[in-house]
C-alpha cells in the first residue's frame, strides 16, 4: 500500500509500505531541487536532487518527481523502513541560495 | 565517505559574548556555507563563501556575523556580540559546485545557546 502526505507536516506510514512526501515550491524560475533527510540531532543529509530539465529521477529506493506546471515536487520512498523515520525537507535553488521548506516528519510504524 | 565536521557540538554563552563556530568542510569542495535552524523552524541560509570571499549573504547575516577561512581546512563563523535570538542550530555545509548546481553536504551542527 501507499501512504501519501499532501503538504502535511506529519506522515505516519506502515513499515514496508511506500511513502510519498509532497512539497510545493514558490518560484517558477527555480532550476534545481534537493531532498534532504534530517534525523534527530543531526544535520540535513542529502538524499536526491533533480534539475528543472527533468521530470523524474531515481535513486536507491527513492524517486523524485518534478511537476513544473503546478510547481510541485514529491519524494517517493519504496518499502519504507524504520530507519526512514526522520524529517524530510525539500529545498529549491532560488537566487543562488537554497531555500528550504518547512519539512514533513515521517514516522514508520512497525 | 568524506563528511563535514563541526565543533563544538554544543556551545553555551552569555548574551554579549563572542563565539566562534568551527567547521572542516569536505576537502575537495570549493564552496562553503553557514545555515541556521531555530528550534522547530526551517533551515535558513546565512552566507556562502567562495574563493576566499563572501559570495552571497542573507538579511540575517548582519554586521555581528563574520566568516573566515583561516587556513586550507577550517571555515569559521564568528558572532561578535551574541543575542538571545541567536540561539539556534548552526550548520556548516560545503559543495563541489555552487548551490544551484551541486548538492550541499551538511555537518551535524553546533547547538548555540545564548543565556
């Protein structure tokens, strides 16, 4: 199954399910986007990035989708594991500075 | 895997005192950054540094802040006269290319508490 959060600050997902974390960005001129994961007491950890000339990019168990028409970015995590519990931030390159979103807290239920 | 290291992990200081936060970026990276995160809030950009000078800074980065790369490995953030509202996590980051083209790699931060 899937657990989807639509611009929600929290997402609870069953272990083994797929997760989808959504992010809306504001600047149509942004050309580079990054997803970060932040665990308690640690700095943001790079997960995956995508440039505006792409719609989709896949990594290990993660996929980022970019919809420039509606200025929407999503991160899909396949087969969510307990170690995926963290706060996930999207960041956009705006005026040569990374601007971070508010973050989605993902909690994985055993 | 190379990583960005920051010291100290926690710094407590009195209002009005000067603090220096230290960072060792990843060795082959050319761009360096400071960000901060007030408890429960977004990660905010402070400053970027390239070729021994500031390339971008935010409105937060006022005259009480300064950055320096004193040698080939360290990158420091100095806050001259700390205020209560400076209490936050301060993250150093580095990247191979500029922010618009390469991912930033962050350290684990320094928690600054101003009393």
